[in-house]
């Protein structure tokens, strides 16, 4: 619907003239959002929830309303079909509700079943929460971060691929020897030296101005992790990520005491309750919650508040698509303890009708469009819908046993 627009001159002119019903209506309409013919005080209801699984395993959720405003979110890409189906089950509760009650709905979905939490359930919450914030921002006509008290910064630093043109000066690398990645319970000297030499060469190539995080990927056992951590320290890693499998926080906390390099973790931790243990046990000093998995924008804002009390920053995890990145940018712009955004340099978001803010000097500008600040091209998205990628299983070539990856 095309709506009347008023510039400041017209507004002042209307104020100076005797007020008529038509003028008052025009003034009210001018203050409504550019996203839809609905204002913050208007009644609005959810009418439909849809989910989409893409062939690359990205999972999207779309929430429609009776005002024509739609919201988009993303969910965990593992167990893609389960997440997509779970989002549709929430229709029984959410359809007919006011979408602007975002925190209320988070609690209702969380507490609505006896078995709470878990990765799939929380991923479903995350995608729906993201979509509801998208709707709310559009209703108010502002980016989500402005509804969360932001902005807290002028621009958002990102990491991905070091690039002189974009100014990206931070990168994360996987540990690897000459033929394979380390994964055995206690790797020998040869593997430790191979990994160290590769990292040393990278440090020498990139120089001291580039920050290099090291991804252990939770696939390395404690004795090997400790050997690798000590061997790499002279070459100044920026952080060590997921140094051991994430299920035993005490082991991670024990290893964290043995290095001066900050430990980062969080991509497989969900909700405030999971991160509470990480913080209390000093298992990591950089938190990496995933907005598609840890509980959405609502929960990441709370996790950031908890982390601030421990002087710990957030570096949100992001292996996914445009909603994931856009929502993470909203969080980055609304919290004080933000460090850097993973894959914030991604330019493969070809299902977007509008681009994200451009990369300049290694930073993205703050989103300016309402909601998440993006528009999904539904025709392009529909062409990518299909069977998700199969489970990935990795075996030790020496004995055939299953290993982490």
C-alpha cells in the first residue's frame, strides 16, 4: 500500500495551520514505518509460519502477519529437517498471537514443553525469535539494535579472509599437518612439528598486523591439545577455539589455566544456562554463541550481559546464511562487549534482494533498514530448496575408528 509521506517542511506547515481530520491523519501516517502500513500501537497478529530447508542445509523460517509484515530467521543447519518441522509445530501456539511480544514468546516456547532446551529445541526458538525481532523492527521502522538500546559502536569489525581491498585483518585457521588434521589422543612429535611449522609460516607471511585465531574445532583430545597450545604460543595466536570437545567444561577449564592465549568457545553451547557454566569455571574468555542455535537475539543479549560481568567479549559464531549474519550484526551493534564477527566478510548472500552494509577497513557499517535490515528474495530461495547435506562421518585411516571432525 502506498502511504502519504511528509517532509519536515510539510509537517511544520501542517502544525501551523488549523488542524483538520485529514491533516491529522496525514501526520499520523507520516510517522508510521516504511516497512508496512502499520504502527507500533496497532493490533497485529501472526497468521502463518513456514520453514524452508536448502540443499546446503541452511534452514529458514518465515513468519507472516495480518498486516502484511513478514519476518525471517535461520536455524541450526545440522538436523535441518527436524528444525524445519519443529518450527511448524510452534504454529499451534504462535498463530493468532501479537508478534511484538518477543521475550514473552521466547519464554512460552521454552517453557511450553516438559523437556526444555537441547540443541534442536533451542535452534527452533532461535529462528522464531529472530523472525519476531525482524517483524518488530519493521513495525517500529528501525533496525533491531535500536530497540535493544543501541548503537553501542559506529561500525562492526569482522573476520574471514584477509583482504587489502576490504581491509579485513583477522582470520581463523584450522589445525593441520602435511597430510591430515590432528585428532589422535596423543599425537606424536611429527604431527606437532608439522602443525607448528605451518602456523609459523602463516604468521611470517601475514605479519604481526593480522590477528590469527586457531580453530581446534573440538576435535582434539586433551593431551594433544595441550601439546599444540604450547607449541603455537611463540607465534602469537589471537585465540584458541574449542580446544577440546565441548561436553566436559571442566577439562576445558583445566587446559585454559595452562596458556596465556585466550580460549574461545560457544558454537555448540546454548542458552544462558550453558554459558553460565563456561563463565563460572573460567573455561573461556571469548564467548562465541551462535544466534541460530544459542537462543536467538533475545538470548544473545542476555549472554552478553552475563559475559560483561566477567569482562568477557562476544565474537558471535556464524557458518550460515544472511539472516544469521544480519541478526549477529544487530547484536554486535547493541552490546558493549563485542569483539569481532565471524564470516562477516561473506559476500555469497545471493538470496538477498538488498545487500548488507559494505565492508570498509575491515568493518561493516551499521544496518540502516528496519528489522534485521535485509530482504530475502523468495524466488531465489525457492530454487535452492531441496534435500539437505547428509551426515558427515570421519574415520581414522589407521584403524578405522570414528573420530571427531
